[in-house]
């Protein structure tokens, strides 16, 4: 039972994980991105459409990244180059994503593809309890493991990661050190958005291999909240995404097993959990223990010295 | 102040974007074919979801397209993804302002808004789907989906080997509960040992959660699934795990070519065409329509090759009996979930009891959150 539950947890948590990782990269550079939901949809549609026309899942994932990268570049252009309001631009990006995917998705509604399938890792998949959940999954899930490790490594063990974190904390200081603030920010927003797009593609290529309008059903907003829960760390994002996926998976399985616990109580769990997380993060914020980038949400203008 | 203004602009854009109105193109040929004196039906539709949902809204849109085939119906308008509740009144009113004379509001949550707009526009005819309030110029319509659900239950009961059948259900409201009960009665009429396990998703549309709910039922041994959801995720789950599945809303077998057995489906075109015809003739009168297989508003999709000939024959016999009125799924004796007699022998539940149904019949495993 535990094995099945863990397996379902990983599968339900992965799309949120990709989106949260993408959002973390955005915010580490100091740019708030509320366009996650829209970017996921853009990724889901372009990934599905590319796989549908080419038959290649890899091409689907690549186009999801590229499409969301391009859409994210619009956000980057507005917030980094033009120093526009990040909240407004992000919300606009979500609405743009919903609308544009509805429009261009008409042609592939009701089409089917062969989605990602499980591939067991030799030996590791034989491990008790965790074997099936972590090592008998599809390629995208393995990719997400690598990504979590890579992002952690990037932030804390590379010069570029250090530069990016510095920009999020204090862009003026970074600028004084000769770091190209705007170039870093632009790339962080665009690449982060690309990862969000892969999160969307997970839904349309692995979870439910099809395209339906609005198929992300609010997962992008969960990712936005999880960034705070994860306190801008890729490793904690993994736990946050799995916790969220796990609670949903658990309440469905309790029902299927025929427990007598009221379904309402079970369905409350994800939301109770969200509130608890918010309370904990807020307390940490007040204690000054927050990892929030100092300059999050503020545009940087070299001329505008403080 | 600037920020506030910007936000307001965004909000305005958002609401405008949401209503995403379709501009009908006037086909010249159709217009010239009209006799000059005849009244043109200009119909408008309010949809709760996107036409691309491959489910509920899609089935309504198919009905709209069928209605447009009638010569006296002008190209119709539809507005997608309209949020339920008071806000929808603005959108409905917009259709009235643009000269629509027949308006269909296709979700329960538009009920009060429909009546509100209708009370101020007596010359426009409104049809509200699935509600219980009507007025002089507001009729209601819905289908007895429990009839094909019962038939699909017979197939599930015959096809299951584990005697465990899974039901992915949206919300614990009478419409859904009635479907679960009718399905279970169909199952138990041919297989008294089988149980129907219910999982509530608390959403009409979330492919990921629906898929997970279906997987959770397969995990506990269900080998036939069915659902009351708007996305075809349950079909994909069954296909991936070599189980059988019974769809819903429309004939969505392409999502599960091997697993698909049949689906209880809507045929809204029949009622839309009939209503347009009545309005055209001037014979339309307000009514609360609740039609079944006899009127062809609900159907059972063609059965798959996997269903044995003997079962096909049995289903066909039962279908004829329901259409003829000699078989009613909710005829007593019926027991409730605890085994207590709920409907006495010789008694058939009336429409009131069916529309307010909030209990499970024997054979359902699951709870109705109170």
C-alpha cells in the first residue's frame, strides 16, 4: 500500500515540481512570475502538438521548453528591460496563456498520442518501498530528479549561480562587481519559464496524454505558493511538491479502499495543509529567517541610485 | 495610483477575454433561401466550460450545430467558460442586447441569473439546463441519464471478473448520486456479487485528479471503470492498465480503443431543434422537460466488439423495455446501502424522489458526504 501511495505521490507531484523549480529560478533573480499557470498551458499544448505531429516525445518536451521560453521572454522584456510592473505582467501572461492555448489548441482537441511510459532502472527498482516509486517511472520523472540536483549545484557551487543569487539580493552591488544584471535576469526568467513549460508538458504527455483546454486546472498557482514553502530551495521544492501530490493521492486512495472517514474531511486536507504552510512560512518571515531574495519584485535601474 | 489603474485595466481585459465571443458569419446563401416573412431564430448559448473540453460543453455545442441545420435558424452565438453565479447575468444580458430571441443557459449555476434577465425581457425565450425554477418565458430541460446508466451497469456487471467496479464521481449532488445508483442497480441486476466503489474528486474538470482517482480504483482491484466527469482521463487510465471502461457525455472511444465498452451520452441536438421549431411555429410554452431515451435526449453509445452478443441482446431488450415504459430502474423492492428496504415492492420512485436523491442503493461502496 505504501509503495502504491508513494508511486502516486511522485506522479502527482512532478508537474508541480517542474513549475516550482522554474518559478524559483525566476525569483532567485528577483523577478516575480505570476504567469506560471499560463506558461504551463503553453508548454502542455506545444508539447502535445509537437509530439502529435512528429511522434517524438523528446521533441514534445523540447518544444514545450522552447515555447514557454519564448513566452517567458515577453515577461522578461517587460519586467527586466522595460522595468514594468511584475505582478501585472505575470497575470497578463497567465491570461495570455489561457487564451492563446484555447485558440490554437482547437485543432488537436480529441487527438491521442502514445505518452511517456515507465522504464525500470535495473537493481534500484528492486529496492523495497521506494524502488517502484522512484526508479520505475517515466523519463520525465528521472529528468526532474536530475534537475533538482542540478539547480542546487548551480546555485551554490557555480559562479553563475552565485551571481544570480547576488542579483536577487542586491542588483546594484552585483552591477558594481561587473555582473551583467539584465542579461542574467532575462535568461533566468526565460529559462525558468521553459522549465515551467515542461511541467505543463508532463500533464499532456505523461499524466493524461491528450490536450484539453485549461487542463492544468490551477496547478500553476499551487507552484506559486510552493515557492514560498520551499523558501527558494530546489530540494525543499521537491518535498513540497510531493507533499502536495501525496495528500491528494492519499485522500483518493482512502476513498477507493472504502474507509469510513468522511470524504469531506479527506478533501479538506490539501487546503488545511496549505494554510499550515502559510502560517509556518509567515512566522519564519517575521523571525527574519526567510530566504526570500531581498530585491524580489523590484525592478533595477542603474541610473536610479539609492 | 498608477498600479491600481494598471490592475483595473488588466481586470477589464480579463473579463473581456473570458467571454471570448464568437462572431457568427452570415452565410449569404442561407439568408436568401428564407421566405421574407418567416421569423428568424437567433439563438445564443452560454457554456460553463470551453468547447474544447471533449465532454459536457462539447456535447452541447454539437447540439447547437445540429440545430443550425434548420432553415429558419440564423447562425447562432455561443459564449464559452462563463463563470456560474450572479456574474453570468451580465453575459446573458449581453446576448439579449445583441438581439438574440432564444437563449440556452447550459449549466445549473446559471439558474437565478437566467430568471433575473428573463423577468426583464419578456419577449425573449430562455431555456435553462438542469435547473428547477421556471417562468412564463423560461423553460427547463434535462435528460434522464439514469436510463442509459442503468443499461451500462448491466454491461459492467457482465464484464467484470473481480466483481469490483470503480466509479469516478465529481460532486455528491442528486444528479451524480442518481447515476451511481442506476448504474449499480444495472450491475446488480445481472451480478448480485459485484460492488461499485465510488471516489469523489470534488471537481467537474481536472484531468490530473480524475486520472489519479481512476488509478486509485484500479489499485484496489477494480477491473471495470466508469465516471461522471467532464474530462476523458478515466478512459486513459483504464486503457493503460488493460481494464474496461464505460465513458460519459459523448462517444469518446478514441481515448481508449481497447478498454472502451460503451458510454451513456447526451443528444442535445434533439431538444435544441425541437425548441427552435416550437418557437418558430409559435407553439412554444414554458415547461420543465425531463426527457429520456424515448425522446432520444439521452442514448447509449454503440457497444464495443468486446461485449458478447448475448449481453448485447440483453441490453437491447432492456432498452426497449425502458423506452416502452415497462421497465423503470428505480422500481421497488430496492434496498439502501445498509441493506434496509428503501423502496417497497410495487412502488416506483417518482420524479421528486429521483431529483432529490441523497442515498446509495445496496452494492455501492462509498460515502455521501453530508
